[in-house]
């Protein structure tokens, strides 16, 4: 055990939190780089009413990094000294760093969406159908527009799709819009369809998917969702939800350590937890 009184603490807070793979992923990264004497990553279940207290404790105790997951990504914003402009635009913070007692908030979720796509395609000018209009969709839409993709948002509640589209300056509509979705180059599912208890459902009819498309499902439990299984059968290129988890995590690792994240080591933790 290399931990000492000098080791910097990073913490994930959520409610619940025990399912989180972030501690294992980051600690594996620290160990691989031989910096597990400098950093340790832990988890704490925190009620939303106690987030402010955690932020005060972070300052008083010199906690180095704070990862926020559901339901704290918006609440935490009220209590920080500064929020970078990307996180402000997305409207959520998933990463907080303590810089000499000043707490700065970032959002790396958008990189979780963009990086896996950019490993296999060039996003500028690509037609992208984003399914869903919740918190994860906001990060996806922000990132895609930043890379100058042509984004359309489709959601069960059409008004929410239209509202989000208006805010980001793109178009929104219904999940039944077969032509628009069929004609897109990339489909990204950001709805919770595919995750238990909706693991036997599809967010769109399967005949909207063609062999030319990339289908990215950000749901990561189960590892391969029904949407990805069906898309693969139709010859589409698929991206698993753990890739988002990994790449929001590697970006966060780099904020916490100022070191390049060991991606393959961190991926192994997520794929074979
Ligand atoms: P959220 O803000 O609650 O949004 C949920 C979205 O799913 C809404 O657009 C909602 O549509 C839609 N939806 C829910 N049930 C539906 C149904 N039966 N049919 C059609 N649409 C339905 O949640 P979120 O934070 O964006 O998260 C969404 C999913 O992404 C979750 O499964 C989460 O685990 C996953 N996620 C993964 C990662 C990762 O790292 N891979 C990161 C963040 C989130 P309405 O507006 O009509 O309700």
C-alpha cells in the first residue's frame, strides 16, 4: 500500500454510488502510471441536500478532485468558485478540481461522446440523430455542434426536443421521424431505453437503421444493448456505452493528474469489471 498522508484524495459523489466504476477505473490508471502514492480515488454516497457541506469539506480538507454523478451534476454548480464556459453551456458539472482552495467546475461528458466517434469518423458536416433530450443529450449535442456536425434531436416528449434544439440552434422532432433518422450518418441513443427495466426495448424501430450508419448507444448496462445487437445484425458500425464512460473518465483523469491517461488499462476495468 503506497498511500500516505501526502496522497491527494479524489472522490466521486452520487446517490446511489456503490455501482460506480469510476474509483476502480481511476485507481487502475494511477497504479499504471506509478502515481498511486500521489493520488487515490474513493466514493461517497451523498444526499443532494448535503452537497454544499461536501463542497465546504472539500475546501477545508484539501480534497483534490470531485467527480459528480447523478443527481449532483447541476446542484454542485451553485457552490463552486468558477465554472468553465463549456460546463456552463452544457448546464452541468461532472468534474471539480481544487486549485489552492478555489473550486473550479468542468464538464467532460461531451468528450465522452465525441472522442469514441472521432476515433472512427470525421464529424464535421455529418448528419447526426441524437435520440433523447435529457442531461446526457445536452452534452452530446454541445460536443457535436462544437465539431460542426449537423445535429437533429428526436425525443419521446417532442416539446423537450424542440426546446433543447432551440437552445443550441438546431432542429428537434419526434422519435417516429423515420426519414430523418434513416438518412442520418450517425445515431446516438441518449435515452434510458435499453437500460433495465427497459432492456428489452428499442428507442426506434430497427428498420430506421442501415448498414452505412454508426450507432452509438450511451447506455452501458447491459454492455451490449438490444439496439446495438440489432444494429450489428443490420451491418451498422456500433459503439458501446462504456466508451463514453471511459472517455469522460480519461479527460477527467488528465484534469486531476496533469498526466496522459492510460486508456487501455482504464478500458479493461470497464469491460471486465
Ligand atoms: P435523463 O436526463 O433522465 O433523460 C432521459 C431521456 O430518456 C429523456 O429524453 C426521456 O424522454 C428518455 N426516455 C426515458 N424513458 C423513455 C421511454 N420509455 N421511451 C423513450 N424515451 C424515453 O437521463 P440522462 O442523464 O440523460 O441519461 C440517459 C441515459 O444515458 C441513462 O441510461 C444513463 O445511464 C446513460 N448515461 C450514460 C453515460 C455513459 O457514460 N455511458 C453517461 C450519462 C448517462 P422524455 O423527455 O420523453 O422523458
